[in-house]
């Protein structure tokens, strides 16, 4: 009996190793096939076998697409689980694009605190972004929020100068609020004032920020656009 248990254990271990090796070989074959038909296929792309329809997921960092085991057919679209009402692709992309909150350089942002400030989020914003103005009004109504504002001047030619004036103000948060709510001009920044604007632009590019406002929550989730308070509350409550 003892011999049979040992044999069964060894057989299970061997089958697990074989399955892992087989899957690794399959993804390697898919990568090789895609590299032949897509000349600029990045070496950093992650490929995994999905549990549905024999498809392989190809993760390019900012988006995913699907292919068959031979790399012959490419599917750039969303997969929906009709039984459970889940957009599998959207959920997967959100997971892939999560960040580590602890790695955000909050020293390059300024804080605006609403209420007790217990919850936190970071947001990339341009002073001239109309949707940022809309989001600002929403956040003001949330009584338990600390907002870390990363100035991200990309919309207008005058955006960098305005962002610099706001950053160099004595009270960045109040100056930002006065501009966003009442269009009150910030004082002109002194020539000696150093800013993190270039660092913020580089950070935004690294994180895949493509528009303003883009928010990052403590749980790592990303929200793009001026969503309402209910959506922010819901996403903050997620793990």
C-alpha cells in the first residue's frame, strides 16, 4: 500500500511537470509564430494560454489581443462571459494595468484634503482640462478623501506655464482649487522655482497615462475620465 501511495505521488508530480513544460513549449511556439508574422512584435510581450476556446492571450502592456496555437489568427476584441455577465477582457486589462501605490512618488504631487481625508487617490491633471474641472467638483463632495494631484501639462501650449505657477505657489492646494473652481489666476512663479513637471510627464508615460484626468487608487486600480462619486466609491471598496 505504501509503495502504491509513493508511486501515485510520483506519477502526479511527473504529470504536473509535464503539463507545465508542455504549456511553456506551447507559449514559446506561439511567440515564435507571432514574431515571424509581426516584425515588430516586442520581446517583452507576455503570452499565456487561456481556459477558453483554446486561445492564447498576448499582453502588450497597454492592451491585449488573442491568437490561436499556431499564431495564424489574431483576435483584437473583447471576450464576454455571457453566463456570468463578465467582460473578461476588460477585467483582465484592469488587472494588468494595476499599479503599486507604494511606488508612486507622492513628493512630486501636492495634496488636497476633503473632510477627514481617510481615503486616498492620486490623479494626473492638466490645468486646462475641462473634465478635470468636472472631476474636481465631484471630489469636493466626497467628505473623506485625500487627493494627490500630479500636474500633467499636456493639453495646451500654455499648460506647462500654468502648472508651474500653481506648483510654485505658497499654498499649492488652495491655488489649485481657486483656479479649478473660479479661474483665479495663480501668482507668477519665480525663475528660481524648481518643479517636478518633467518627472511627472515621464511617470505618466511609464504608467500609460493617455488622457486627463487619470486616477490611481490605493488598491492599484486605474480610473480614466470624470466618473461620478458612486463609481469612485465602488472602485475604492474593491480589493
